[in-house]
C-alpha cells in the first residue's frame, strides 16, 4: 500500500507569518532556511530589490513596494530580506546558491526597523516617525520628530535623522520594513489619504540622497486599485518614487511544490507512473503531466481557483493546502482515481458560521444546501451521489470567484471533469468522452 506520505516530503505550514517576529534571531534564521526561490523571484531580487537597497553603488534609489498577487509569500520574503540585510551570517542559511550571490552585497549592511500597521486612526507619518524614534533610541541614536502641524514637511527631518544615525552607525544603512500598508490606506478618508501619500512620496525621495531604505508590503497594487481613484494625482507622484516587486501566481505554486510538497526523483517517478494511468480520462493531463507531478497531490487548478475567490483571505492559500494535506499522509493513494486535492474542497473553508454574515456567501451556501437535499431525495443512481455532491461544491466555489453571484456563467462539464478529476463510480471506461457523457447524466 502506497500512502501520500510515501510520495511527498510534506512540511506543514500552520501559521500566518508575522513580520515583527523576525526581530528574534532564531525566527529570522528559520525564515531564511525555509525560503524557496523561483527563477522569477531570483530575477526580481537581482534586477529590482538589491540595486535599490545598495548604497555602495551609484544610480537612482527608490522605495520598494512588494506586491503579492494573492497575499502569500510577501511577508516571508520581507522577513528574509530584512534578516539577511541585518545579519550577514544568515546568508549561509539560504538554500539557493544563486540567491545567496544576489543578496551578498546587502548582507549585514543595515540596521532594521520592522513594523506592521494594525487598527489605528494615527496618520501614517506619525505612526512611522513614532516607531523610528523608539527604535533609533534602542540603537543609541537620539532624534525627535516635531508634530506635523509645526513643520512644513518631513523630508528635511528624515535627512536630519539620517545624519544623526550615520554619526553613530557610519558603516550601516537604515532599513524600514512595513507590512499591511494597503489595509491601512483603504481605511483612510480622502483628505487623510492625501497626507499619507504625500508622506510616502517624501519617504521614497529620501532613499536617493541618504542610506535610508524603505520596503512596504501590499496585498495588491496600490496604483490600479479603484478605491484610490479620487487621489489619482497623488498616486502618480508616489509611483514615480517607488519600484514594484511582484510575487506572481507562479511563485506561489513554486512554494507549494518546493516547500510544502517536496519530492525526490524516485517519488516523482512513482507519481508519474500513477497519474499516467488516468491521462486518457482528462483533457490536458498528458500535455501538462509534469505540472501535475510537481504539485501532487494538489490539482494545478486548485491554486488558480483559490486566487479568484473574493470572500476568503488570499493569504490562507498555503495554510489551506497544508491543512488539506495533513490528514492524507497515512491515507493510501487510490488505485481507481488520481487522488488529487481539487478546488471543490475549498468549500470546506466556508464551513464556518463566521462566513455566513457575508450576504452573497450566505446565499450561495443556502442554495448549495437546497441542491444537496434534492440530490439525496431524487438522484436515481445512488452510486453517483459522491460525484454529484462534489459538483455542487465546485459550482458553489465558482460562484465565489465572480463579482456577481447571479452572473449567468460557470464551468462547463468538460472543465468540471478535468479540474475535479471526476470518475463516477461504476464507469466502465476511463475515457474523457465517456466520463463526460456520464457526468451529463
């Protein structure tokens, strides 16, 4: 008997990462050691991040916005970058040799301030300056920022602050890393937002003439968010002073396959042999077999669908995969189906009363319940009930990927067959057309 645990070197991910925990050296070392680097990420580090962090070379320096397409890996990346920038010895803990070479010029070059914005009505300028004062004091640097209503701007004050910092730490730069910025800005009224964006512009500008560097994490791009159309002019001025480093959907899949679901060559061979038995049943599986092997037992469409869901925190995707994988480790891989975790299982995420306060989700949940009740009463072939239930869950999940749950669109039967790897009980032939006919029934 082959279990899922025999085919995957599973590393659980049980927590939502917090940036400020990287202030602890042991946490920072663990973050660096577990960080996996895709080709796209390596290029972004070399082409965007490191050039704007370095202060031993010429060229323009700007602030940095780290943007995660659906909020996963952003905080981990900021933790890793800030940890290596602060502690040169942690560079050796980074598994990727090319990434070590890329980050070497900034290793140990900075004193670091890490901050997460929680629920507050403070102006961004006051929040950041207050944190800087306290952290600088711990670094042996005495500096006080006057209140906003007593100065014409903050740019000159930041330069004065850096002069005081360099007097105490002449060989280092000061790196300020800020997480959850977008949620904070969304909560601000337009006049407050204009002041916050003006401060961000000043912070971006100060990165050029000084050794001050600024990295902020955003759940999505600030510059094409409809919430901020009323302050478009101010956004343009901010955009000119910042570079964007994006974590793509492919990077998230890379983290899943290289950290959560690592496999040896022998394990990949065994998975490939298992899946090849089912390639005639599903369109596209043969052509993209290696994608299925790398992500096994997660179906490639799982991550894509989770990314489109509008009513669940996107940062939960890695945690959800980890939660789904944990109970499978001692379970035997089935012989009569691929045994993949498909996006219909995302419905289990909403099996929580706290989600019922969302009107659209409540409506979808109720309609799915009606369908399942009718299914139990009237489906003539009892053996088809598990497959039919999975289809209902998948259709419900698809409703939550749309802007309007009433929109007349959804997956086709071939798409359901392939994305859920459906093989109804009793089907005599594992052939795509025959399975489609059975699903239509």
